[in-house]
């Protein structure tokens, strides 16, 4: 297929996509009006599931299938980064004999903030169905908290705290748990990702049915995935060099 034919196909596909986008935009409600169909449907649905955080209810109940796709995209992205950043034939892993140490103040702040950040991340994940936040946000906080040890210069402690192989398995288990809960809805309620668990009382920790479990599964997957992602970037920066390069 020559360049001219490819250009024709591209223009035809682009024109069709532009028409579909225009039709979709034309059906949007007017901006700024008081009546909003999505709001009027989402809020009662969240309250019926005893989910205090409407956003979490939308992500993990009303549109859980979309969230599964987003989670799969993250899983595929991390896998792609691991494949691209693995040492090439002309590269090798090395450990520089002399590394500059961090300032004492930086080390102190890093060590003090590490448990605080981990606690904040866990709280954000666990209470994602009650308060703003959730598995995606809390997972990123957890991954960032672990890597405060990088700021302190404690590279060996960082390697011990986050074994990449373990977190790689944890990412896969989090994604599998998310799909497994969706299959539970199919088995026990007749539809994929149906909220089939008892919803409890609005505002309690054990409420919202399967929303809280899906939220935690996403938190595990995102925390492990982002940890692996950061580990790969740091390994490329710190321990990979071309063969014969002693610097």
C-alpha cells in the first residue's frame, strides 16, 4: 500500500470520526443549566448502595467495566515499560563505588515522612468509598511513599522494602481480584460487575457492597504497578550503563 492510498484511508477514517464526535457533542446538554441527567441518576444510585462517595460509586459500581479497562491499560503500560527498560545487549547493571550521600536534614525528613505517607495512602484506599480519594489516588501515594527512601539515599533499604518481583505479582493479583469480583456479580446476580454484596449502612466502613472491595483491589494494583514503574526508571538511571563505561 503506497503513501497515497494510506492518505485516502486516513482522511476517510478521520472524516467519519469527526462526524461521530460532532454528533456526540451536539447531543450534550447545554452548559450551566440546572437539570443534569447524569447527576440525577448517579446520586440516587450511590445512596441506594450506601456509598457516601458518589465518585467511587460511579467508578466501581455504575461504570465498573470502564474502570476495569483503565486498570488493564495501567497493567499493560507497566508491562511495556518493563520490556523497554530491561538492560539491552550493549548495557549492563553496575553499582557505582562512590555515591554522594543526602543531607542529614533530607534524610531526617524522608524517614519521618515515610510512615506518614504510607498511613495516608492506606487511609485513602480503605476509605475511598466514604471520602474523596480511592484506590487510584491512594495507590499512587503508597508507591510514592515507599520511594521516599530514594530521597534519603538508602538504596539498599529501598531494594529490601520493595522487591520488584513481589510487587509485580501483587499488581497481577490486584487486577485479577478486580475481575474476580466482577465475575462474582455475574454468578450471584446475573450480570458482570453487579453489586451483589450487602450494602450495609451509609457512612460505615463496611458499606457500599462490592464497591469497597473493588476499590481496595484497584489500590493494590495501582500501588504495586506504580512501584514497579518507579523501580524500573530508577534502575535505568542508577544501575544501568553501557558496557565498558566505568563512569
